[in-house]
C-alpha cells in the first residue's frame, strides 16, 4: 500500500490471504477477491445453515482469478450509422 488512507488493491488482498493460508466461501471469494474454486478443488471444510444446504469453504490458494470486468460503457455498443440509416428509411 502506498498510502495509509487507501484501501489495499485486489492483488494485495489476494497475496495477503494466500500468504496467511486463508479459506473462504464461494460467495466471499467472488465478491471480495474476484476468484472461484479451480476445477477439481475440494472444500477444506463445510458448514450448513439450519434448514439449508451445505456450503464449501475453499483455500484461496486452490482458486483461480475470474476474467477482467469490462466497464459498462464498453459493454453497450453504440448504434452504427448504417443501422440508423436503415431505421430512417423504414420510417419514411
């Protein structure tokens, strides 16, 4: 961390958790670390909420990073000029 007021980056949080040998649920891996269990990874522990199914706890070292998130502006493509020309012709 470069400044005490800044929160640690995603890579720093991952490295710290791996060095400490921590384990997390799939939900926390996804939300906090942007990771998922690697194919074939086995949970190190399971817990069950009353009346619910079982949830696995996975070592962060057994997980893989998710793909990069794209900014929302890039996901929404602007309409092309050709498409706009076709639309105007149909309205006439």
